[in-house]
C-alpha cells in the first residue's frame, strides 16, 4: 500500500507500507521479510515501513524483530520490522463453524484413541484417569499418544494419582 504522509517538517512524502499476515511464527520468516522488502525497494524506490501481523498464540502486543547477516563475524545487514501480535482472540474469531467442528472432532478422536490404548495396555481405567484424559488439550494429547509407546504404567504416563491398581503395568 502506498500512502502519502506528512513529515515532521510538514512536507508530503510517499511511503510504501508492507504488511505480511502470518498464522504462525516460522524461523525463516525474518529472512523472507528482508527479501520481500528488498524486492519492493528495488521495484518502487520508495521508503518502506514493514509490518508483520502474527495471528498465533502468545504473540500479543507490539514488538520489533530483525534479520541480520554476518560475514566472518562482521555484521553486513541489519533489517528491522514492526510486529503486531493479535494472539488467541483473533485466531478464535477467524475460525469458521466448520473449522471448529473439525478441530473438536480431531481432539475427540485423539482422546478416544488415547483411552483405547491406555485400556489395552493397562487394563480397565479408573474413572479419574478417564476424566483426566477428557480434560487434556490437543497438543498435550499428542505427547500422551507418543508417551504410551514406551510407558510401563499410568504413573510413567503422568497419570499417577489419577487412579491406581491398574497403573502398575501388569499388562503389556
């Protein structure tokens, strides 16, 4: 977007505002932002105000990020850009009803798979374990689904205190 702004001295100046919207943070993003900025400058030869808007969890607030390139330990490029983190609220607003249903179905399927695997490996589960699994979030469910491959008890699963007699790994 090209805008006309007034300088501190009241003079008009054209400025290119470069906005990237990112669903999540990626480690190669700063280099990509630098390349885009360089290409925009080569094409338009205007001052550029670069901004990234993050829609990911934990990205709230206004910050600044940078891309640096060094040669033989000496800095040869430093490029800074503004970051606006909109965080969880925007992410939720962005989801459609179909997206929510799909996500809920995936989480429900993971919970059912974990409960089935726990029952097959450790026998009948105490109600407390079932209730605990029902309360686990999506990312944590993935960790439990991995952990069950090597765990020998409910205690090793991190579900100790959620129930007892069958948590000692009698079945393998």
